[in-house]
């Protein structure tokens, strides 16, 4: 694609940029083919099934950066 190797970022659920796994449900709402054509589903804990599946937002912009939206619920509970 002609994109430099160190350009862009990958944001995945469960990490600081998208800390809440329950937001995986939004992916299924926005992209119904995830379930119907790819055969994926969510566990009661919002983990992707089949195991080892990954959902991510890929940004190839040269100014893309990692960021945190705040404490995750796990971090809040650990206080």
C-alpha cells in the first residue's frame, strides 16, 4: 500500500484507547456480517468467539497516536 512500516496505529477493545470489552457489542450492531458471515459471537463477558479472534480499528494516518480514555472498570475496582 505504500504506507511506511512505522506509520499508523491499531486500537483494540480491552486496551486503554477502548477499555470496555462490552463495546464489542457495538461492532456486532454496526457490522451484522460479523456474526452472520464470519460466524463470530460474544461470550457473556463480551469476549469474541471463536477464541483468538480480534477486532480492531486500524488508522494509517501519519499523526495517529495511542491514547487512553481514562480508567477501565478493572482499574476502578482495583483502587
